């Protein structure tokens, strides 16, 4: 990550009454793969359209390589888009589709042919140049859309849920291909998805969006392991979220009293004082579970196993705490122990749980 | 098994019979009748004589009739061009309006069709005639000093023709513009096309079928709408359609009228074929 390539400064956008973007700031660095992650309607597509110039903001600025392009036409920006529905030109062959931007630039025919061939090789579609879009499968259309967008070697490639229409297997395959492509071309990718797995898998940085704002921007590791808000914790990896009262803090370690026991968590945000009610997040795979027949423990939470389900090779154990709250514990593979109805003790390593919804640390 | 599929095939054929029958009676029959008629000779007084002849076709080669064809084609070209120039933008912008406005506009386009086009053409007489609405308006505002005497002139016929046929163009352009995926225009803009470039490389190409079917729907009638030429052109503008009507109704020369119709049909089919070859458009929106 070196120089800044794109900056959004206090960008707002409303459609009629509804505010879609509520003053967002974003800095994108040259060569990085950044993902805007959020559910539908959170403003991620609008953000992308403002970057590409297909939409203009109500206020705020868009800087491309330091230059203000807020009011620049889309065709004047060195940014290309892979559209969600591919938007291939139905009356042109694959070759004509890919070569479209080069023809607009009045490049010479043999040169265009060569570039198109290179792009086809890049997306592994050699030999398809004379096909029409309607003769291609969804995955192939996807590849043509990518080739068409990168043939121009834009500074930034915008991808609007490009894998949304593909089946799971193809999506996985395309994920790694896109990643390879990005490395190979060295183009900055701004990627949109609502699939957290996809976001964590591919990106250098993830920006979690909600209601026209960024909730948290950070590396996949940061987003996953140290979410800052309950929204991020719930949206990414669907962590368990619990509330408790602070007993005491020891550096960044905080001891919490929960109605069902005592637990520990890390605090990376603003300092807390004892007696304060705080929220913690802990991923289901980091929760230890063991049978407890005494019905008492010095630390951890006591509960009863409600049900066990197996999905996608993951065993999920739902544990109901005494106060009705429910926690999920997950494990790889099938285990027989414990069984529904058993009383269990849940706990975790202090560094695996984080306090959330505290705001930034003022250090 | 084999018997069953055979039966089903026969049942299907049986079910389609009414369609074949209708086509036979109302399309193939009249065409065959007309074609046969065009090779027969005219009876001395009234009707047709059953003797084979090509004289009717040779008759068309007479300079006066060739002149009619030429004049008719020229008028049709002019009218179709004007209709396309007005109708294409109209249909295009109509498709880009919000749903509510589209419906209102379509409604207003349909209203005139509820009355006979003959009636509406008489309306144009009131506008065009010496001292009529147009004249008095222009003279009052001082644009012209004396009557333009527009009625029974070539421009009057062209105006009438454009007026009668314009809705067909608007609707066929609208139909294909409405189906446009405007995402494609955004994609083109994103890839570096200016507004005009995006229009001509994407939108225009994709609405071409609508434009072409509009051309077909207006070109062919503008060769034959004799009543427009009659009402607004007096006897000065003679169309192929006028000749056919005259031969049929006044001269009672049915075989000659039939031959004229056959030639007109061949000519227009040829034009459509050429147009499709040139533009490489396979489907004419809702037509072929």
C-alpha cells in the first residue's frame, strides 16, 4: 500500500426523501483490493456509481489521483466497472464487446485485436472471440465483462457484486481467479458484495457499510477478530454478542459479570470503568464447551444444550443460558459429546473476545 | 407407444386446422385470386374473360404508369424519412418518461385513431384551404401577405400522409426503446463513450428493429393511401394506390388493377429485403 489513488470526502447522496449516503469518507491506496461489504440498500452500489461518475453526489468530493473529478463525466475517468448483470452489448460479438473501449479511442485494428486476444487469455476464454453474448454461459459472460473492463488498463476497477448470479462452486473458483487477476494486473480493485465470506477471502481491506455510513474499515483479520460494533460482529462471522457489567479492568483485559457467570474480554476501544454495562463479541468457534454436572463454576457461563445441528461440515451447538439468552458454539466435524439436555460450562480465552460499541480509543 | 404419438401428432395437426383454414381463406386465397386475375383479360363491357395474357403487365410499362411509380416512390421516401425524423425521437423520449406519463401520452396518441382517418383528413382541408385556419393565422400575424393556397399541393399531401402514418412509427420505436436495457448505455459511458457515441453505438443499434418496422409500416401505406392524395392533393398527386383504385372502381379493369397490385407488392417486398440486407437486422419488431 503506497500512494493514495482515490479519496471520497464527505460524500452525501439522497434519492428523494431517503438519504442513501450520509457523508462518507474513504481512502483507497494504489494496488489494493478493497471490498465494500453490506446488505442491500446500505449504499454500496451508490458509492460505486459515484466513483465511476454514473451518479453525482449531492455534496462532497471525489478525488482520483489527487485530482477533483466530482463533476467529471464517466467517460473521462480512468475507472471501469464490471456490472452486476454484466451489461454486455447484445448486438456485438465477444471480440467487439471487449474491443469497444479501444475502438472509441481510435486505436489501430491490429493493435485492438492484439489487446483483445491478451484480455481473452487473461480470463481464459481464448477462441470465443466470435461468439455472441447470448451464446455464452453465465460464467463466460462474467469473464467477458471482466475482460472488457480491464482491456483498457484502468487505474481502478469497480466490481458490483460480479459473482452474485453464479452458483456456489463457480463463485469460489471465480473468487480465486479474480484475486489472481488483480495481482497479475496490479490494478486497484474496489469490490462490492453482501457475502462476508467473499469479502474476507479476497480483500486486503474490508469496509463494512450500514445505512449509508462505514461502520468499520480494516483488514479482514481486524474486521473478523476485533469488530468495533455489534453490527460488524453480527454481520461478519455472526459472532455471539453478550452484555455484562464491568467488574474490573487490567490493562486491556476486562473482567465482566454476566447474570450467568464471570467472563473476560479484551478492550481495544475507549477505557471502561467498573460498573459500566458493556457488550462483548466472541466467535462461535472460539467458545470452549464442556460438560458440567456440579451446576457451579468459578468462571465461565453455565447453560443447557438445546440442540445440535450439522451443516456444511460444521457442528453447531445451541446453548441456552439460565436467563434465556442463547449462544452458538461451533466445531469442525461430528462430536457426540455433549448431548442436548446436558448442563455445560462455556468459556473462552480472553484475547478471543472483544468489547464492542465503545467508540474509538482516545489515546 | 408409436400409435399414441402418431395420434397425438394427428390431433395436433387437427387442432391447427382452423389456423391453416383461416390463412388459406383470408391470405393465400385472395393473393392467388389476385395473381390469377392479373393474367386474365378484361371483358368488353363488364367483368373478366378467361383468356391468358401478359398484356396487363406490359401495360404498366407505359410511360404514364412508370411515372406514377416513380412519383409514388419519391413521395413514399420523403414521407417515410420525415416520419422517421419526427417519430424516432418521439418514441425514444416517450420510452424514457416515467411510467405514468408514458400511459398518458399513449392515450393521447390513441384518441385520434378512434375516429376515421378520412374525417381527420377533412380537418386538414379546413386548415389548408385558401382563407382557412392556417392562412388567416399567418396573415393575421403578418408572416405572409396573401393566401398560401396550400390545399391540393404536394406539401399538403406529404403533411397528410405524415399525419396519418406517424403513430405507427412512434409506436414501433417506442416498443423497442421500452425494452432497452439502459444499463448498457451506462456501460458504454463507463467504457469511455460520450453521450452521442453511446447513443449511436448502443441505443440506436438496439432500437433499429423498431425503426425498421416503423419504416415498413409507413413506407408501404404511403405508396397506396390514395384517399390522402385524393382529399389533400386533388388530382395533382397520383399514387400507385390511386391508379389501382381508379382502374378497379371507375374503369372496371380488374385484371389491370390486379397486375398493378402484384407489381406494387413485389416492389415493396424487394425494398424490405434490401433494407434488411443492408442493415443486417433480422427481426422487424413485431412484424416479420
